[in-house]
C-alpha cells in the first residue's frame, strides 16, 4: 500500500509541476498583454491561473499522505518558454493573437499530462482518481475556451482588415 501511495505521489507531483508551469505561463501572458486594449482576456487568463492554484491546493493532501512534499518548481521547458517570451517581447510586442496561440499550445501540454496521469490509474486511489478526472474536465474546458477565444480573435482581426 505504501509503495502505491509513493507512486501516486510521484504522479500527482507531475500534475502539481504542470500546474506550477500553467501559473507561471498565465502570469507571463498577463504581463505581456497589450495594455491599450480593453477586453476580457485578462480576466480569463487570471481565472485559469487561479484555477491551477486551486488544483495544486486540492492535490497536495494526496502527496502529503505518502509522506512526500509537493513539487514547488516549474519545469525547465516552462522557464525557457517564459525567457523566450521575454526576449521576443523585447523586440516585438506580443499581440493578443500570439498570446492566445501560445496559451492554447500550453493547454495542449497540460491536457496530455492529465491524460497520461489517468492512464496510470491503477496506482491512484479512487478519491485521487476522481479529483484528477474532475480537474481534467475543468482543464479541458479551459483549453476549449482559450481555443475559442483565439479563433474568435483571429476572425475579428481578419474581418477588420477587409
């Protein structure tokens, strides 16, 4: 039983790390949003950043149950991505479209992390599996919402150029 709890803690720490990446990503996007444009995108980015914070809070007890400590860092790829965004922004200001494109790509990554974790459900307690399934549904809804915002913004950009 203890070995399964350790394996579960490892998987959940991967989810926590992915959510740390998601928080760092959305924090960066909020910072890069063009300030002269008034829209609801800022509100949604903050909502999804806060969603990941809540996901982490909900996952932590399962990690502590295995006498482990929750992951507190982000992945190297997330750090590099944010450094690239800073560098790119120093030359060319990010547009809402480029930010939404990047958000959607990152949401795809988080979707895969949740999918992979659920593929390993034999090491998850029923309670942990339920939580992860619930979070995966919410994350997929966020992904689809970001994708629709991206597509709507693109359509608006295209129609305003004609």
